[in-house]
C-alpha cells in the first residue's frame, strides 16, 4: 500500500510565512539481511542516534506463516531504522534521510514507500549470509532505483573480492560493488558517495520513471 | 509466531489506535519524509498527549513524520493521524522547499541536485573512502 506523494492538498496547511531554508530532503535506503550492519551503517554517518521506527503492514497471512489457507489479511509490525544528516554548506539546505530496512520480501510495500523519489539504495551484504541479499538486490533493480552493493567486512569473515560477490549475486557490470567497514564513518560516507555518483551516472544515461527522453550529446 | 506473540501484537495494535481514537487513516497525504514545522495555530482541546509531544519536538526544529514516529515510539500511521489533526488546527504546517530543488513525482532527484549532494558530501567528509565507479 504505497502511500501517495506528499502533496499538501489543502493550501491552508502550507506555511505562508515559512522562513527561507526549509531543507530539501533526499532519501537513501540501506537494505540488508538480519545482522548485516544496517543500524551500524546508519549510525556511522547520522547526526542523530538511529531511531527505530515502526509501521504496520497489511499482508496476506498465508504467505508468511503457517496459517495456510487463511485468506484474510492481517496486520504485522515492521521496524526500520531512521537517521539523518544535514549538508549545510550545499547551495540549498539539504538533508539526507537514511532508512535502514530489513531484507525480507514481505517488506516490499515498505521498500516502495522508501524508494519513491529516493537517490538510491545501498544493499549491505554479509558474505556469510549472501542469500539474504538476493531479494533486495532484485527489487531495487526491478524498479530501476540506482543501487550500490556494499560488502560489510566482518572481522573473521573470509575477505571475498568484490568481483566474487558480483558474480555470486549475478550483478550487471554497471552496479558498483564496494567493500566497507560499516562502523567506520569514512567508509560509510564513501559508500554514500559511490551511490550518489552512481545515481548521477544513471540519471545522465537513462530516463527513469518514463520521463521524456532528453537529448544528450551522444544522441546528436 | 506464538499465540502469545500474536496476542501481544494485537493488544499493541489496539493501544496504538486508542491514541488516535480509533482512526487508522490520516486525513492528509503525508509521506515518511514529509517535514513539518510548528505553525501559528493552537491544537484543539482534548488532543492526545502525543500531540503535545509532537508540537514540542517541532518547535525545537523541523521534524519529519518518520522521526516523530521514532521519537514517540508510535507506528508511523498513528503519528500521521495525529499530525493531520495538528495540520487542521494550523498548529503544524508543511514548509515548502525551493522549487528548483524539488524531487519530481515518481522520479529521482535531478542531476543538478545529485551533483550538489556529491560535492557537499565530499566537503563534509574529505577523508571518505574513494571507491572507483563500476562500468
């Protein structure tokens, strides 16, 4: 149940005297399996302690638990992490909102909400549980959201080469695969930068969401 | 999930919507990232205690729906219902951002905006690890 685009339908709810500098908000989704380090990664760059936020999802119960045959929908709770950081010296005030979300496919509705208008998604990978990365990777690929795969290098885990992870996840060459330490601010900042720069490349070479094609130099 | 777990979840659900007086649908279109600021209006009488908390948080600084939900420890939809009440009363308003930086409906941010983000991130974290671009 994707919620609608925020568009104040009632003009009276829009501040007529809003002081200049209401920040432009940009969203980045950080998805990964249980224990992949999503909360740690959000916390490494967020200016606030990551907030655990809950939402109710309505889902068909037969798909997710043993109550097979029960056709009615039921409501479950999904928890995700939220962090934010401001970029005050940007030409316009910018805030990045970071959403850390679990990797199971029953959270697809939440991913649609988080992905709408987002810069892109980071799929955080624990190579010891690679299989939990397939669902978020294929989801973000399917909806055309710029995607970076970040391998969280856990102490003691075998240090796979990014190209090995690319092959295992069957990622196209265009998707950046990087390794990081999710506890390290400069690493996570580098992953965010890789995503933003990848999103620039995606926006320059494709036309997302059915926008009219724009002529580029290569087209001439 | 165990029977106990299910029962606990259902009772949490009921408690949550006691706060909204049974309403499960917000009156206003609000996204997780919709940012709110305190307005001139005053909330009506008999508002939930949480409405006061929302206003106090938004007087400190602008807050998004998702942040309010996290700080109140309430599900997002319940917070949207309360925020809608406060919007109706003018106690909260939705501030507008510069239109040229707008992220269009259904599409991603513009290349110009992304370039600004990239430059700002590099200034904020000059020691950020530089990863080579794929492709």
